């Protein structure tokens, strides 16, 4: 069983409550727009960190984090990109990657809109944790905690900060 803390669009701001929300997680996944390397280090001090760069991230973040991650977490194949869209309105590059990799979980950020929805056509769960930073038009800052247990994704919690 792997407990995941999912965050995105921090834009150089990490709320002090995030460490507590992710304290019992095994990993933190960041879906892009870190803002700066210090923020990545703050997250890494809490738990092991995986992430992708976002459109606002500069060279420092882009040297460390790729545009796309495809990896296995227990029995689940995960694809993560910052800009991706959502079912069925994926951008063309993301749609191509989804068809090539056939993940069971697709994670994106960028929109600042929290979404958790299942794509029946691709047999893939989509998660966008919304925005955890202060920059943007969102009224609520959000993150997600969930569990991957073998081939199951469960215990999904949306957290408002």
C-alpha cells in the first residue's frame, strides 16, 4: 500500500499546513508549476518527491523534473504531465501519450480546477489536484490524498487549504 499526496500549481508558495496533510503519505507527487527550487526542497523535506515541470517553471526546475513522467506505482501505471486537459478533452500531445502508454492513472495540473473523473473510453482515472498556491483565479486552494493498493486506487480525499 502506497499513500500519495498530490499537489500542483504552487507557484512558489507552500502553505504551512501541507506538511501536516502529507505527514502520513509515503510519497508526494507534484503536477507542475512549482515556481522555484526552494519549494521542491520544502516538499522533499516532508516525503520523497516525484514531479513534472509546468509552463511557469524555469531552468532550475526543468533540469530536475521532466515534462512527462510514466512510472509504475504498485500495480498501477501512471502518466503525469502538467498540461493535459481532461476526459474527453485532452490536448493532442496528451491524447497521443495516453494512447501510447495506456496508463490506469493520468495526473495533470495547469487548469487550477480540481477534477477527479474516470475516462471510460481509455479505462483511466484522471486526477487534477487543482491549485495549492496563491497565484491564479481559484477561490479555494486544494490538494488530494489517496492510496494505491496493488491494482486499486482508493481512499481519495480532497483537502481544502
